[in-house]
C-alpha cells in the first residue's frame, strides 16, 4: 500500500505549552483506518524552542518517539530526565507516564507512532 498525499496538506494539530509562543505542530501522516493493522496514528511533530508537554500517563495506548532532528528533554515514568538526540528512540508503554519538551535553541523534529493496546 502506498499513500500518495502529493500536495495535499497533512491534517495538523497544534499545542501550546506553556504559552502560545511555545508551540508544537503535529502533522498526521497515517491515521487509524488508513491501515489494516493496529495503529492509532503516525505523526511528524515539530517542537519549537520552549515547548513543554507536561507529564501524563498513557492508559490505552503505547507511544514511540524517534528523534529525527535536534534534541529533546524527556522525563520517563520514574520522573528521571534524559536528553534525547537525533537517532534516539523512546518507548512509553501503556500504564506508564512521560513528558517531553524542548528547552534548546532550535526546533526538535520527531516521529511519533501511537499504538492501541488490547485489554
């Protein structure tokens, strides 16, 4: 299966944490229903400098982040902070929590893969 989006604009969603100037933009590349397997979505996200997504818990899904460009500050389930670099991969399992932010001076680009979990 090949999805050709051409010049079509990807569906986007923007978040501003902690204020409107500190934004992250998600471009939804593949969504539930476009794929036969278990998948919620695949997103290419840009975290602008200063963006900070607060700690939250995933209960019905798992999330995989692949850092494509730049660096990110990642807080794991045990509230330990880590610096992620391009090429690093983070996995947040169902029932675990995490936070991610960009306290650095350049944008961070990452791929997010979100998968449902059978209960």
